[in-house]
C-alpha cells in the first residue's frame, strides 16, 4: 500500500515513521519546506520529535499533490482549524478510490462539524475512517506498545485500515461508531485542561480522579445524545484516551491547564508549547453543542469561563464543588 500522511507535527511524524517501519511506502506532507528537508537529509524532526531517528526511506515533501497523488490511503493529522482547507485541496489531488483516515481530535468551531463530516463536504466520494485512542506521539515514535481504535461507517474500511496500521507494537481495534470515537477523542481534551488546572493549583489525586470520572460522564451524555454508543465511551477512544491525557506528562492540553492553574495567562500557557492544544478551541465547540442539545456539561462550562471569560481556576473548581447535590 502507498500511503500519505498529512501533517508534520509530532503525531503526524510519529505515525508516518510507524507506517514506514510497518513496510509501507510513505510520503509525509508538511507545509514547512525547511522541516521537510531536515527529515529527508538528517532523518530528524527536531522541533517536534527531538532525539528520534526517523526511517531512512521516509520521504517528506511540501508538495501536497506529490504526497497524495498515488496514495491508496491518506492519513490527515493536522489541527482541526486547518482541516477544511486541506480537505478541499484533496478533492483535486486525492484519487477517488483513496481512503481518507482522520487522525484529528477536534471539532470545527463555526459549524460544530466533526472532521469526517468536514471531509464528506469537501472531498466527497472517498471512503472515510477515523483513528483515535491513547497514543502519545513520542511513545509511538519510540515503538512502545500502543493500542488505538479505527472506526468507519463501512466495517470493511475500518478492518482494512486496522490491518494496515497494526504491528507487533501497535495494535488497532475496529469499530463502526464514528460519532462516538470522534467526539470522545475531541471532548477529552477539554477535561484534560481541567485536570492540568487542578494539578497546577496544587490539588491532589482525589480531585483528578473526580474530574476524570465526572468528565467521562458529561462526555458520554453529549456523545450519546448526538448518536454515539455508550460502550464506545468506556473503550480506548473514550476512557482510555481520557485517562492518558488527564494524567500523562506528555499531554499538551494538561500542560496548558497546569500553566493556568499556576497563575499564568492563556497566552503565556499557549506560548510554552509549539504544538496545538486542541482542547482550548474545542471548549467553545463543546459548550455550544451541549447548549444546542440541552445537555449539562459543567466541567466544560467552567473551562469556558476560565479560558475565555476571566474566571480564576480556583473559582471554577469551587463552582463545580458547590453545584446542587444530585444522584450519581
């Protein structure tokens, strides 16, 4: 299989390296020609995967048409805010027979569309799948055992991508719950910011455990109303990814929350990482979707207050603790 990976950040580069090590010809597309040259010449992406040696025959290119022109499967690993423009270009450059696999964990702010919905609108006619789950890029690049889930409305497509990506150190499960896998992967980033905040404030494990548990509950409430299956939320794309991003030291969304909890501004927190923390934008989408669906998401609502309305992190935690008492 000839593959293309779009996105030269940490996860895109790690996934491209993994797929090349799995024996597939891979072209990695990234906008920055200098970084593409660094990958081709030095076998490194120092900005996003420092210290990682990339496969000798992984090809990087800033030419989108070259990257996807002969690709049987195209993995899209770019921030959600840029996806529509890239998918629009794929209409002209990707073969109608190619499979598009979204690896983006975010929601389009203006339209509240999931990424496979954006792909359907901008590059119609292609088979679609989504890959998600607990998968820090650096650990995948280091070939540490990782499990993910591949979902598609077409079971045969999910199973084909599942076989394509699976190796002795990277195991994929298949699913037909595209809605659940996409929403879980996106919404967990909002809860991860909250988990980082409580850590930055100096609260302990009790508080983080409460956030993870109640965060999963509110993610599930919204996702199920929007068409997801409840069992998906207790699987890899749901609970698995939520635990990882709320507790793992490599979580960019958790790091943003830690900086906020320690008293830094959002601008200062965002400036501390080169990588996109999708949860900051997804907070707005999550709250808008919840309000439209009539679903309570108190943690997401408090994150919106902190990120966009000037509420202090301590006040947000106190507001959550003082909510009306309820049955679990």
